[in-house]
C-alpha cells in the first residue's frame, strides 16, 4: 500500500510565499517522476510542475508559474516540495501531489491554497 500525504497549504496574502510538501510512504521499490497539479472547482486538474527521477528527464513548469515556483525532491525523505513565491490570487487552487511509485501513479488527497488580495 502506497500513500501520498501533502501538507503546507493554507491562507496567504498576495505577494507571500508557501512551501508545499508531499511525503510518500508504504511499500516502495522506486519513486520515479513526481509532480504537483492544481485544480479549481469545476475545472480539470492541470500540471504545475514535474521533476524526474534518477532515470533522467527534464524538470517542467507551467508557463504561468515559471520563475516564481520551484519544485524539488529529497529522495532520502521520499518527499517532493513546491516552493511558491510571489503568490497571486489566481494561484488559489487545491494542489495535488502525484508520484510514480513502483511504476504506478498515485495521488495525494490535495491541499487547499488560498491567496487573498
């Protein structure tokens, strides 16, 4: 059984910063690509940032968050982070962590980020 647990969401004023964390636990042989997605009510989930595993690949960001958001991972802690700077009200979403664990995609439960103007 594999679980992803996100934390770090909350309410922040415009211009502020937050760091989201997602910890993977369970029966883990390998953690490959890890990513953060966002979803607004009534909208489809969309990619925010993706970071490859040791197998290689490129880190990818949505155009709207480049230069303000940074994705990183700590393989020893089985954790992926999303540092979010200079937040704007339009960054208000539920953020979901996704990880490819043992070649199967798993999702976290989501964490709400609300940016007030």
